C-alpha cells in the first residue's frame, strides 16, 4: 500500500511514526483473537544474508482459508503481503519477502470467522528495506 511517506528521503522515512504490528493486524483483520496452530507451515531460511530477497513458502491444511497475511515485527511497515483465496483453493503461497532486520515473520491465516497464527524467527545479515541500488549499507550514506 503506497503511502505519502514513500516519497520522503530514506533518512526522513526512518523518523516517521509507523503503526505497530498489533495496530496493522487489527486494521486489516479486525479484533479477532489469534489461535496458534500446527496446521500452518512456514518454510524459509533461518539466516538470510540479504534481507531484500528472502524466499518463503507457506502451506496450510486448514479448510476454507480466505486469506494468508504475512507480517514482520521489525519492518518499518509491518504488513508484507496479503493473499486471498476462495474456499476451494489450496492454501499455498511461495514468494520472496523483504526484511529490514532480524526478527519474527508472523503469518495469519483467516478461515471462516477464525484467525490462526504461526511465527518463525529470521536472522538477517544485511537489511533489505532501505538500501538503494548502487549505495553501500554504511550508515554514513543515509
């Protein structure tokens, strides 16, 4: 979702107040409680050298999945992606995500009127949310 802050220089973007993970989840999926489950699997590396290109596969055996949402607790904007399904579809997502720094990847699966949650930690060597092509990752460049 583009926002007005996307036009700001990177240094200024870091100073903007970003909504918390809980606020983003509530705005997107409502105030439903999240049930932890073993019926959702997240496959991704435990260590990513480049946070700008992290492969992830999500599978769910829960029936009637309406959406799979991916979040990061450490990204400036916690919402990474939302995938919508019709009930007859297999709940499967394979994509690449960006991670600003080491943290948790949180996956919420909406099925019927319930939300299911799984998390996995990821260690990131070089963050992928604020490095522009041709620039080094040195803080002096920002």
